[in-house]
């Protein structure tokens, strides 16, 4: 059991700009917090009992640089919000887990006790009173520690979050920052300026209601469970080699380009196929789609500043397919449709999406249609989910998350409760990938069987390429 012993409000170490930031893309983000978990084994040269002082001091310095994270959201007309840079500060919690050691947590599957390592946010108060950043340091009897980070999804995306954490870690190690780290771009108008008055030129299906489950649940166990599955580097390479080899000799591809598929495209498509097979209950015509997020910083011209510290992750979706198509066609079909989703995000798409958001009268409609798998999740009882939301965290650098306690033993989501979500991450030892995935309890065993069984069938002799 984890018990919180102390709470600190951490303010910026120096005066910071006091203004209001408004971003169109941040209007479609939920005001909830993304839960990140960093796990550190005992360090022979550092005392875990005094580690909180290092974190408090360095966080105060980091908030001077990333000053919007010390602010608060503020509700404005039309269900929208803006970020008020009022330097109210972040929260830092100090906690203890006296009954278990890190080894008892296994693979750190984000359920049960692991979720207690993430700060608990009270959303029953006014949005203006909720910190954008809350951190929890938890100490274990073995001398190991975890850092649970809750970052408001409206205020920052994954890319900017990783840069913020890198800056904070360097300050904790008392290292000098380079110019880019000292000067993140907090001006949201940089991205707003790409808006064009032409939302009809693109089919923004990512903002429309996703496919619903056909038929009844049939009394199955619909409780959401989470699992971590793993791919070695060799398995990833075999998957990529096979599907890329088939594309070389097959001219009928879902995507128009001939460049090799990326690791994310291949893994996301493979997950989609395995999940569809696990969910299949005899309805081949069951519609399904895969959703993901795309960092637009370098996909627009001119590109956003390298240190853009706001939200620049745009939602995108695959064409709607059927279970039958995903299951019966070669793996390249699912992977090709993932590429179609990624390639949609161009300069023109971004400008059109911003215009679509600006004209939207019901912000909850676009927020919930993308972030939740089906309309039934937030409107009445759960009725099943045929879709999958896959996010890449493969840009995370373990060496950059050293707060003076060494590189983390593990990094990943600290909590997952929505069905049909998956995070793709690098292993700490560099040998392959791990995937944290949430599914109905009735589907998880079948998913694991297909995930590990099909990988053997997908093997292809690299020497033939």
C-alpha cells in the first residue's frame, strides 16, 4: 500500500511571464493528465530519503524555463479553455511503499498497486484550481524509487513532455543546459497561424463518431485489463523484413509509396490484426479503425521551432475496414492502412484541421469522439469496442531521464483504464519493444495467443532479402 506523507507546492525559482495562451489544437485535448511512470533501482551513492529535496529544487528551476506548466487552465466561451501563466506552481508529493519492493511489481503493468505510484488528481474541483503538473516520488524499502508524473494533456504533448523531463533531469544532475533547452518556444500562435479557411478540403473523419460494436456483448467479461507484451529486436526486424519484402514484389499496396515501412507502422498494424482476431465473434463485416497521434512539428512548412513546447500532436485515423479484411488479408494490408493514416497529416491537413476545430460549436464532440473508443464509453453503459488507439513512445531516451539516481529501470504509462489503447515503447536494455495494451478481460488471453503465436508464422529468412 502506498501512503502519501508530504505535499509541496513548487513555484518557479524566478519571476516568469504572466499572460494567457490559446491554442486551437489544445481545444480537442482532454483536461485530464497523462500518467508517466519512471522506475529507478537503488543507487549506491544516493540516499532516497533526501532525493525529494533534489527534485524540489530542480523542478523549481525547470518551471522557470517551462513556465506554462506552473499555470492553470481557465474556461472560456464555447466550452474552450486557455492556459493562464499565473505561476501558481506544480505539486510534488512524497510517498512511501512499505510493504513491497520494486521486484514485487514484476513488469510494472499499469494496474492496481502500480497506479498508486501516479498522483491522484481530483477533477471534482474547478479546472482553474487543478495543477497542470503533479509529481509523486515514492520510496521503497529496497532503496529504489519511482517518479510518477501527471501532465495535463491540454498543456503539453509527448514530444514537449520528453524535452521538459530531459531539462528537469539535467538540472537535477546540476549540469549546464544548452540554448535550446533554456529557450523553449511557448508561443501557441506559432501553430495557430497555420490555420486556413478551408476545412472542407479534407475528410476529418478523426473528429467523427468511430465505428460501434455490432450486436450484443453476449454476457462476456467486459472488465478492462492491462497487459505488457514484448518483442525482441530480432522479432521486430523479421516482421519488418517480411512485410517490406512482400511490398517489393507486390505492386498492389494500400499506400502509394515504395519506401520501407517504419517500425511503428509495422507494430501498429500487427497489433491491429491480433486485436481484431481476438475480438472476432463471427461478424466478418464488423467495422474497425485504428487511431493514432502524429507530431506535426516537421510536417509543416516552415516547420515549428525545434523547441516548441505546446501541443502539436494531431489525431489521425485509418480508413474504416472490416474484421474480415484485417484478418484475412496479408499483414501488409493493416500496415498499409496505418501508413495511410500517418500520411494524411500534411501542411494542408494541419491547416484544415485547425479551421475545423475553430468552427466547431461543441468541443466535447470532437474531444470525446477521438479520445474514447466509441460513443458508448461516455454515453451510458459500455457496449463493446471494435477499434484500437496506438501511440508511439519510442522517442523516449532512458539516458536523458537520469535525475542523479541513474537511468530508469522502466518507463511507461502508470495507469490505463480505457479499452482498446496501446503504447509502444523501447525496452530499457535496448533489445526490442514493449507494448502496454488494455482490452476486455474476455479478449486478452486470445490476444496474447495471437500476438506470440503469429509472430512465429510471420518469420521470414532475412538472408533471402
